[in-house]
C-alpha cells in the first residue's frame, strides 16, 4: 500500500505524472487523460479520503465553453482550461496563476483566453435545463404502462430511471 499524501502533495504528483503522459490531441482526449491520471493518483494515495479529487465529465452543467471548441471546468480552488487541440492549463485561484500547463499532441502550448469570464448565471441556467430534462425523462417513464402479465414483461435490463418511475407509479 502507498503512503497517504495530502491533497496539495497529490496535486503536485498529478502534475508530474501528467507531464510524463503522451500529450492529448483533442478536448476529449485531454479530459480523459486527466481523469485517468487523477484516478490513479487518488486510488494510490487517498484511499481513506472521504472526498477524493476527480476531474468532472465534459457534459456537465458547471462546465462552459472556453474559446472555440475548448472547455472551462471549474474546480474548488481553481479551474481547468482546455483548448480545442487538447492543450490545457490548470489555474490556481489562490495564487492567481497557472500551476501547470499541458501541451497538445501537435506540440502546441496552452493558450489562455485573457478576457475570459466564467458566468455563474449561465451555469445556473444550464443546471435548470439539465434538471428539467431529467424530470421530463422521469415523467415520460412514469407514464408508461406497467405490464402485469409476465409474458408482457421484457427480459432486457431496466434503467434506473425506469425503476424509479415504476416505483413511483406503484405507490
């Protein structure tokens, strides 16, 4: 078993390990690479941490577009800025600088958008839209008739939304 490290130590190790990896060639490759390396670090050095660090998925209401085809991923103490080509910068809000930058597969350096401002209002609107879409999906599943004859019951896997909808319908 590996020794337990504090979050700051794990973050520095994350940057060091990320620098050793093959550079990403796209936004998705960049985020996925970060998530894999972070998971590897956290599973080795933060086993008993109740809140291990993660890299949020790209389709998340908190994230925003960063330049053309890039992504802004807000974090607790900063943000990840990813260019469309996969180059990325890890911004430290406390120190007001990029703690680490990652080149793209083409060798391009990360290019920060100097005038970028994250909009909390836009994020809240995305959250409401996301919640409305989930509610609509649950409602759609609740309105489906529940078969009572075993011959009508499907043998396929039932999604968690279907299970919730069926549970709510039975109450």
